[in-house]
C-alpha cells in the first residue's frame, strides 16, 4: 500500500480520496487549511484528515516526506508551494492546474528531480491532451488539431446557461489569461473569450471560444509539426457575450475577488452535469487528406453512495489513472512527464481511466 497526500478537501479532492482509498492500494491523507472543509469531506472511506496551512513550507515538506506522491487539488495559485515541497520531500508530484505560469514553474522544478513531476492531469489539460496526441500520432503529416471541452449543466436555467461545477478561481483564470495556439505554423498568443464558434452535437447547439491553459504543453510538443492547433471551451450559446460584459465592460477582470463573490452567491452548484470532449485532427496519411474525430459525453453517476458530478468523475479519474500508472511502473519515475507522453489505450485500460471509456469514441 502506497501512502499519498491530497492537498485540497473540495469536491475534486473528495473524489480523488474516494477513488484512491476505495481501491485498497493507497493510504490517503487529505490536508486543507479549513477544518470545516475537512469535516465536510464527501467520502465514505477511512482517510486521515489534517488541517494545516500549506504556506508553511517546512510543515508541508515534513508532511510529504516519506510519502509516495502528493496530488494537488488546490487552487492554481498554490501550485508553486506544493511542487517545491514535493521536490524537497522527495515525493512524486501530480496536479490539475490549467494555469500556464504555474506549469512553467513545475517544469523548472522537474529539472534534475529524483521523482516524477506530472502537471495538468485533469480533463483539460489532461485527458484531452492524451486524446489529441493519440489521434495526431496516426498521421504522416499534420494539418489541424482542434480540441474542445466543456463541463455543462444538463438543465441550464439562467441567462449564463451555466452552473458552477468546479473551481470558481479556475474558471475566472481561464477566462482572463492569454491563450496559446499555433496559427499557420506559428506559435501565437490569443485572447480569451474570442474566436467564438457555434456547432451542433447530437442535435444540441453549443458555442466554443478561446480559454487559457487547455492545450497544456502540446504547443511545445507539436511546434513545427502542425499547421493549426487550438483549444476552446464549450458552453451553451450566449455565455461568452455575458462573460465579456462582466469581465471587460464592467472591468471585473481587474477585481476577480468581486467576480468570484458574485458568481458563488448567484450561480447555483449542480451535480447534474455533462462533460463533452470533442477533438478533431486532419492531415495526410498515405498521401490522402484524412480527418479523424473523437467525441464523448460523460454524465454524473452514483459513486460511493453519492451522486458525483461528471466534472468530479473525469477530473479525479484522470489524475488517479496517472497516479496508478506511475505506481505500477508504467511511467518514468523521475523528471517531467507530459500528458502527451501517456498512451491513450493504457490510460483507458486503467481502472480509474475507464470512466472515459464508458461511451465509445467516434
């Protein structure tokens, strides 16, 4: 049995704890600065709960010393603190961050590390990166790679057509920070909430627009190999226009704490959601122009006696699958491991990765 630490006792941290402890192969400690949050931890499994301030790096390093791995389900701005302590303690490090700057820090820390550093192990970046890399590997010549992901309420009931399903800080950050893309073979910085497009899937209309962080390290990996590469977040039509009004016209991008307070006190949380994963790759194979598409929908489900949202299941399933592959020796044991280094068949065959295999790819 391997000892692991999960930082963050929110909904994603709870789901990670439920899956790992429930497997019988991991002894789980969950840490959070809030004892109340720990007391509300949504898991039926026996786990160790520790209230501590992770900004105290000495205490955090002591907590991580001797542990197999630390899994960060904390807000993106805590990434550096946790990664630094993991390196000092000599434990493997995995996170869920979509924040570009935080991932650059993790990459720097992974240099000469004696343990593995695996950032961006969630849904996007994370699973969608693994899918896109798998599809891209089937082509002799890459032209376009389009990645689209959304976590949406099944029953939208407000003008935003949205409910809170994961980190509010994370949503605001991806709506505000610059985005990466490859356009006509050149690495470009694009603006969030722009380049809005509409499409239909299974008879339902959606919009998709630029958001930050979803590509992970794929721009770097495919540089010089692809003509166009982009990532966009899926929402119901009309969402982007309202968010642009809030962020730009009302200048709430400069007062993110105010926007967070508004959203968390106005937009209900829901566990009745659907995660949409949609990846299209085109290029040449055997001299012929070919397109391949992966499309999947994952819904909320009853796990551990509780209804778990689709975003909980997919995000936690992603990081748990990568942890499992690391523990089984199926991934390198030191240095930086990118999501595109992980093979899709192996991921889907993993007991935790199977949550994505419940619906067949197109």
